[in-house]
C-alpha cells in the first residue's frame, strides 16, 4: 500500500497575479479547514480539497514497472460499487524531462507507453472512495496497488486503487482541462486562459483570461489590453535596450493534454527584424483545472558585467463588469 502524506502550500496564481497588477493584492491567512465529512457508508470525503491534485512519482509504483499504460486504470469504491476516476500518467525520460506526445516536435520516438520510475501519476483528491478488501477487488486484473491519501490537517483518509488489466474496463469520461493549440488557450470549468486572440498569433503576453459561468464566473475576458515593457541596462546603464510587448513572441512546439493537467513546452524569443529572432528561452508550463504553474530559468552568457534587467507593467486593462475577488489560499496534497 502506498501512503501519500505530504502537505504543500499553494496560492491561486491567476487571481493573485491580476490583483497584484491592479495594486489590490491582499495578504490572506489560510482558510479554516473543517472536519472531514463522513458518508453513509463510513467513508471520508474532502470537501475543502476540491482543487487539490495528488501527484505520485512512478518510483513509488514499482510493481507496475513495465505495465502497458493503456491497460492501467485508477478506481475508487464509491456508493457500493467500483467507479473509474479521472487520472493521468505522464512519461518522463531519465533526466526528468517530460516526453510530449503531441505537437510538431513531439517525442513519439522516445515514448514506450509503459510505466517507469521517472513517470508521474496525477489525480484529484476529491475523487477518493472507501477502503475495499482485496476479496472484493475487480476481476481480471494483473497488478494492483492500494493508494491511501491522508489529510494532515484533519486526519481524514481516502483510498484509490490502481489496477493493470489485460482487458481494461472503460476509462472515466471526465476531462477536467483541455488545450487549444491554435489559440494557445487552456479551458477548464473554472478558467479559460490564453495568449492569442488571433489564430496562430504567437503572442508571448497573456491576452485572454475569463472565469466561465459553469464555474461561477461571468464568462467575459478580463483583459482589455496587456502590455509589458522590458528594459535591459548594460555597462552601468550606458547602454540600454527597450523591448515592448509586440517584440516578444512565443510558440508551443509540443504538448501533453490529459484529463488532469495540460503541459506545454513553451519557447519565447525577441524579434530583431527581417524575420529573425534572438535565441529562445524554453520552459514547461503546467495547467491544472483550478490553477497553473510556470517556471523560467534564463542563462545569459555575459561574464564581465552581468546585465541589470528591469521588468515593468506598462498598462493592463480589464473589461467592464469584471468581478475580481481577493486571492484565496489553498492547500495542496502531493508527494
């Protein structure tokens, strides 16, 4: 049995970022977390953790090494029967880099479609079910693993079951997030975020963000315009380079699109004229149903005098009628 017990602290990046741009960012204490709720069958649910994603490294699923991914299912015992729950297994190479199945520069030649120690399993904590005795597990499985998740704030526990089948049952039809590569746009029930208003526009600055009506929002684009002004100063400010929003370009040569998260390989560069651009900066951006995460590392090979780089927000407009709320603090269960 695998136990998942680590607690991480996350803040909603999307709302917090927009509040900060308006100058309205507020510090907020963590919300009070109530006691876990118990169902009629005696199972614990996690109402406070509807947005929490559980991540299990492949190395913790040793008995599944070499099992074909198409035959793996994640299930939960709910309401007296086995239910398939949405999950995702993303393949990585030995260096810890994601292997992308989609896009012009996909990694299909490296994908082996079998579970390995570098891969990652993700699913939603809210889908946990009751504990089930092995005698009641589904028939016909080849491998099985019980996954127990524990909420360190309440002590509540829930269970998932990972199975490998020669002839697998149907997957869960739930798809919590999807990616539109034509507009570089991400769609979930709770937000739609994107970088282009025109097809294949290669924008590097986010120009579209809305909270859809099914998720409690208004369905309107919060951005009227977003402009980033960048100034690089070299040699004690004797030499300056100013870069505007339209000078930045970005594109996605490869991506992963699963039911739990979308991961895009993002390349960004600066236009220098005549159809040319600078060397690119590359980063993997990860979009979950309720939040998204990005990390960029920039290495500039200047050894004598490191550059002073100043980033400033020039203007950012919000569509009339947008109802911004204070950023909310969330807790994250993960490994």
